[in-house]
C-alpha cells in the first residue's frame, strides 16, 4: 500500500544540480520530414537487409552479450587501422562515453569546451556537479578563440576539454594548429569528438601517437546507425583502462554488437550514402546562399546552420513545420546562435521540400 500521509522531499534527496536541470527534449516528428537530428536518410537495399536478418535469427538472446564485444572491437580497429598500442572503449552511443569520462573525474573539477558546442557536454557535467566552462567561439567564423581558450585553461586547469571536430551545431572544423596548441598546453585530457567524421576530410585519429593526453571519439549514429546506439573512444591503454572500470559490464547489447559488425563490413554501402549526402550538402549550401536575408555557414558535417533575419527564427521554424518539415530551432540558445536554425541534409526530395517551405516562409 502507498503511504499517503507523507510528502517525499525530493529536494533533500537529489543533488541540487540535478534538480536545476531540464530534461533533454526531443521533438515529435510524426508525419513530418525529419531533418532535425543529423540522421542518415537512407535505408539498406533488400538483399543486405535479408542477410542482416538471417544473422540476427541465431543471436542468443537468452545469454548475456560478450562484455568486451571482441569481434566488433576488432572490426573497428581494422577499419581505422589502429595500431595495437591504443585501446578502444565502446559506449551505448558516444553520449554514454561522455558520461563515463565525466563520471571518472574528481568532483568539482573543471571541464572546458567552446560555446556553442554539443549540449551533452554541459548537461552531463552540470548533472555531476562539475565546473563546466563554455568559452565563446569567435562570432561569424565560429573559429576557436585561441587566446581565450588558453587563458581559460590557465585559469581553470580543466581535467577535460571537449572539442567537437567538426563542431555541432556550427558545422565547421576548428583550426588544426589551434587544437594542437590546446592539446600541448593543457595538463588534462583532450577529447576530439569526431561524430561527423564520415562527412569531413579531417581527423585526429592519426595524431594519437603524438600526445599522451589525446582521446578520439566516434559514433556510428551520424553514419547511419543512430538506432543502434554505438560509440567508441580510442586512446592510451592507461586512460581507457580507468574508464573501463566504471563502464557497466554489458553496455553494448547483443543485437547492437552483431548489427554494427555486420554494417561495418558493408563499408562501401555507407561510403556511397555518405557521398550522396555530401553532394546534397554542396547543393543545399549553394541554394541557401542564393536566398536573400539568410546568412549561411559552411559545413563539414551532414547539417547546415543558417541565420534568419532578426527575430524571425521561431516564426520561420514553425512555418516550415506547418509545411511538413521538421528542422531544429536553436535560436533560443541565444549568444552566437541568436536567430539561427539548423537543418540536417536529407534526400534530394526532402531537401527540396525544406527549401521550398523556407522560401515561402520568407515571402509570406
Ligand atoms: C550526435 C553527437 C554525439 C552523440 O552521438 P551518439 O553516439 O548518438 O550518442 C556526440 N557528439 C556530437 C558532437 C554529436 O553531434
């Protein structure tokens, strides 16, 4: 029986940082063209789907998964040509790896990232009571403000720095030399978050050997497997070993292990899809640049950030949604993102629907 005459005082049970947070909201996309979450719009051909299903048929769901996901790790090592001296840790999405990294830090220490950047860095840091510092990017170029970053490192001595490369939500690749300078000067760890690596012609994976505090993180989500939830991070065995202690033993389920390994062995399919997306990105950038009143930012990712005329972002976002296309309204984040919207590159017809709705929104 539920005890009635008692009021639970959650305020005294939960950390104040948790009570102060708002939950990460995901918009309802039902019935809409979904260009809000950087997903790959393409499915698999029928024959590949059939071989995948055949593989899943014999998956022993009554057994716990392989806690080390060995075959999958080997595939990831092979595809990235990772030298044996580095270790790999898998996460239930790279979000889980961000959580593990932050959970391992001393309470109260500082975490630093440029602002704006991926929202989970701040959300998780704050929920754990860490001192999160967002250092503003330069206006318009969204480039790292290197002197400000170096000063913040000096002042806050961060245990961890996140650099998304390309950055979300701005889409650009930060200057490589600036990143190297940050890695060299900090006493803490630097995580290069390469969630959008499939769409960018740049990576720090080959630089791992040059810095003992460097970690490179990737995810299969933006490549086309967002539903599977698989991310990974590569770095020195000493660092990965510590993270492994706080990882839950069966964090990668059997279906994900099998499916991810299967998918990665069809690299050519994903390369083809990625090329289509990159070609559409070029077209979309070009089309957006022709529209009066918009400022469009270059992108090395599978999404494009653009600025609408002053105080129009929410109206335009809602108008486009009325027309059946869901993009992301990030204008409410303020700062450098004031008046900004973000669109994921979709299939040609989806992008056409978006462009047509956007153009209409500006004349209506
Ligand atoms: C989407 C995204 C992630 C999260 O990826 P998951 O593997 O789906 O958790 C991490 N970092 C950046 C920069 C992202 O944009």
